């Protein structure tokens, strides 16, 4: 038997509470994507498999990095148990690949707030306690009641004795998020709880299960805040400067060409307000653009921020920058723009005494790649070109020219307590 730990995520196509809920978008990802990412992010998990009968779920699961085992119709109905899906997956992998892990982790895609630490914690408790099974729980301190034939009575308490919370014995609520079990014992017992059971206590704010439409709204709010906190944590501890590309960051990357040949762009006033607040907080701001059009300097002058644009190679290893009059030579192709932009950023950092590790750069396309790779925090708007997404430490929720810079400014100021 392999010593691996296999995570299995059952995901049927049918759903009565919320139609197609396993692939519905939630905070920018399909619901099942959150659980797959939690499983893949867990240190203890060696492989992630989704058991499904649905082609769309299979496609989404593979896109997020999971393997797929097709579930037969007889165990895909409303009355089919999760154990049936787990058993089928293990037996399929054993027959098709001669693969059987030591441990299996059963995760439910209806628990999108599950974090990798919850998976590792549950498996860790199983191993620490030499247990056969383990589950994730939260502390439970509520009073339960039930109706009997002629009275309403307490279940976990004596209704005639009202104990304080600290006087009650510890109780726990099963979250439904994570279960771990030894494979050999599960194959024999055919149930998720057998032998000795351990428990891992997870934070109550990650317990939410998606059963009703309102649960999606709650989860959306919680996940957005989690993402925002994660992004705040990626900001440099001390910020020397925020450096911005212009087109596609302060604009929507579109240009309007008039009959006289002049060009105009569209900017977001909210971005300007965000930059103003950063300036008030004492954070230096620089716009860095290879665009020679005067619109760049005009907008920066309006905002009262520094601007370097219209770059050209001086031919002697130095990089010169043109003034706000828009004179200069258009860069010789995209590769030149990438190199010149990086050289100018490096020069500005030296001249201004900044530390690259403490600089935030915001870009949106291939000509920003070098700058994004140079700084301590690389940021891109939501609609950035796919070629730069992998280089980003932070992907903003807003698009360029539609509040992306304001979003970043708010994030910085929230972190700074401003």
C-alpha cells in the first residue's frame, strides 16, 4: 500500500437546494474550485481526486488541478451516500492504477471556507492520536432543545439548572468540512467513523456550508474579506513608493482617436482620489509609461504626481526620459519597451533612494513584466493580460481604469490604519 494521503471530493451534478451549485461562481471562482485549492494547498495531501458524474464539474475540476474519477449513475442520485462515492473512487484507483493510499481525506465542496491548515490539522490530529478516523469540528456552547410528547426539554442541559458557558463541559459541532481516515479500516468498515476518532478544532468563521442561496451571499462576503486580508499581507511591511503604468492601469486601455489625430483616454476619478489619499499618507507615487502622448503628463499634472514617460535609449547604456512636452522616440517594439521600462525604474529607485523590495509596481501587460519581477510587490488589475498574471503577488478585483488603483490605495491605507 502507498503511504500517500489522497483527498477525495465528491461532487454530483444534481442539486436540489441550489441548482448546479458545485460550479456556480463564488468570489471569482466556481464553488468546487475553493475546496480543490484547499486540498492542493495542504502539505499532507499528495493527490486530489474529484468523484463526479457531471462533465462540467469534471472540466472545472481538472482546470483547478484535480484528477477526476467518473461516478456511475447508481451512486449519483439524491439518496447515494458520500461513503459510496469514496469507496468507488478507492476501488477504481486500485483496479486502474494499482494505487491505494494509506490515508484518505474526505472534503466537501459545499464548505468553501475550508483552508489548507484545516486539512493538515485534521490529518495531523489523526496521526498525533494514533487514531483511525478524525474530523473537523468547532466549539459548541449553545443550548439544544427538543419537543417530546408533552414538553419542550433540554437535550444537552438540564433546563432547571442554567449553567454559565464556562461551567459547561466542552462540546463540539461537526463542521462537515474535513474528514480523515485510514484507508484499510474504511474499506472494511465502509463508514467514515470507525475505531478511535480524533478531532481538530477549526475557527468557527470557516464552518459555513452552502445549502441555500443565502449561504452563497454569506460565503461571498467572507471569502472576499479573506482574499482582501491575504492581499494586505502581501504588501511590503514598509512602502517606499507606488509605481504605476498608465495605459490599462489608470485607464481602461482604450484610446479615442479624433479627426485631428489627437488622442484621449478615460480615467476613473476614484483612482485619483485614492492616489490623493496615498500622497496625504506620505507615500511617494510615480507613473512610468513608454507612451509619448501628452495625455500621460497632463493627467499626472492634474493629479500632482511624478511622471516619467516617452522613453528612448541613449545609445550609451544610459536611459533618458523625455519631459512632459511629449517629445521623444517611440520604443522599438515590445522588447525594447520592457527593457527600457525596467532600466528607468532601476534608475529612479537609485536616484530616489528607494529599496526595490519596498516598492509596489502596478502593470497590466507584457511590457511591464520586467518591472513586475524587480519589485517587492507586483500588482495587476483584474483585466491584465494573461502573460503577466503569473507574475502578480496581488490580482485586484477591479479592472484598469475602473477603480483598480483606488482598490489598491484603500488596501494600503487599511493596512496602515489610515
